[in-house]
C-alpha cells in the first residue's frame, strides 16, 4: 500500500465512515488502485437520491485532500459487491 493509499484509507475510516454511520448508513471500500477509488453505500443510503450530494460534499473533499485528482466511483444498494470491505 502506497502512502497516498494509506492517507485515503485513513480519511475514509476517520472522517467519512463515521459520518455515514451517524446517519444510519454503512460504507464499503470496493477498490483503491492508483488514481481510482470505488465505494459502496448501504443502510439508509441504499438507493438514496441524496447520494450524489454525499459524494460531492463529503466523500470527494475528504479523499482528495489525501490524494488530489482521485477519481471516485460511488454505488449504493442492498447488494454489496464481492470483495468489498466494510469501513468502520
């Protein structure tokens, strides 16, 4: 794991996941490789129309502070992608 990957993971675990959990959701790390990050939301965030706002106002600023230019893909729903890791 690179330093940038570790910084992104810390931002997700320390900032983003607790905010998501406080609102009744769960955050899963699907993949982090190079300049690409894939996340999945469940719980109250399953198919929530506000997920775009969550992405733009919470997720992207937090992870891009750790790794500028990171491309973030966010999915949601009850079905958790294979290999995804729940962030607490």
